[in-house]
């Protein structure tokens, strides 16, 4: 079998198109412009790329973009003060503090300071708790994007066996909650899981979010299963020239695509959907603030 490749770029375009139309409608009918503030502390090159891309897309859909770039040695109190200002600013509907933060800053304290209503990342414990108890929450963007692709491919997810590989707060845990909410039978696998390959072979849906390049191979996949690859790993690619790199997922694409029914590629799968969902969450936050 050769899997259907789920085109995350095309899907993200559809979502951003809908967001663009709704932003225009909000402006026209209520004179409102949704605003997204992104904070980057330090100069991590991968984070720089993400933040630049988020700012660009925000403006493209007609929203206001506020970027705050702070030096790597910024004291935690300064960051907290900035968050307080953004919490109080009516032009800011969504706040995203790019992770990881430098070691001297306590991530939990910072994330807890963001107004849960503006927490477009869905990382505040209030939103984590709301999601876990099936209430209206801001949902983390990457798992939300994965869920949208799964729903589009399968329709109803009820009764499907899903294995989420990885237990991070950003992806693995919220992904498991979302799949559970959609009536999947969910198992979360991690580095201590026994016979992880056998477990994955029992799954109708495998979501890979471990950060280990090409860890999951075709012999882990049940024929016809859906594979969602969240991994973005940069590997040296000497065949492309000296010092060049290429992106690969947590799944070995070629061998998994031989067996799976559908699979997301890296790049061009989950990645574009994450930013699309961030914009959708910002629109949602704006509508709720004025609803
Ligand atoms: N770093 C890697 N992924 C994310 C994300 O989804 N949100 C934030 N804030 N930081 C990240």
C-alpha cells in the first residue's frame, strides 16, 4: 500500500483563508482588529525563524502583530512586567511567549502570568485543566492542527485506537486529551514504554511527537493506519552541499508510507497547521473578548 500524503500546506491555506475572511468581517462590522503579541527572549536561531514567520502570517491575515524581542539576559521580572502590560492592553487579544526560555527564567511562572483568555498557546494551567475536563479552553496549536487533519481524513474518530508517542506538555498530553474528547481509545507511549513497536502496530492512528529523527519505521505501523508526524528534526545533508541540513520527522517517511493509509510529510505536514491554528486561536480570543 502507498499512503495518501496529507498536504498540511494546502490545509493551512484553507484555514488561514477562513481566518482572513472573518478578520475582515470583524473589522467591517465592529471596527475590531485582532492583535497577536509574540515575545522572544534570546537569540535561539530556530525560535527566530518561527517568530518571524508568525509575525508575517499575522499581518497577512489582517491582524495586528506586536513583536517583543528581549535580550537573553533579560531578568524574569522584566518579562513578567511586559506580560502584565500585554494582559492589560485591549489591542492585544493573544499572547505567545516563545519557548524555550533561557535557563534563568522559570517557565511555569511566566506561563501562569499570561491572562488565560489571551493564552493562544493553551499552556496556562487554567486552559490545561479546562481541556482535561472537557470544558471550553484555548487549545494548544500543534495538537489542534493534528486533530483538524485527522477529522478531515477520517470524519468521525469515535472508537479508533490512537497511540500518541511522546508526553510533552506542548504536544503529547494535549493531543491525548483531544483524541479522548473525540472518543478515541488513547494510549500515551514514552521512553519507558515496553514494546513500543508492538503498541504502535495496534493503532489506527499514530501521532509521533518525540523529537527523535526517523524513530518510527514502517514495521511499527498497522496497514492502513494514519500517521501524524509532529517531529521537526534537522539533520546534516552533505549531499546538498557542505554545512547544509534537511528536515526530517520522527517517522521514517518512506517505510511508513509503504504501509500507512495516510501520512503527514515533514516538512509540509503539521508545521504549517500550527501557525494556522495560532491565528485561529487569536481570532477566537478576540471574538470571546468582545462577545
Ligand atoms: N516552541 C516550540 N513550539 C512552541 C509553541 O507551540 N509555542 C511556543 N510558545 N513556543 C514553542
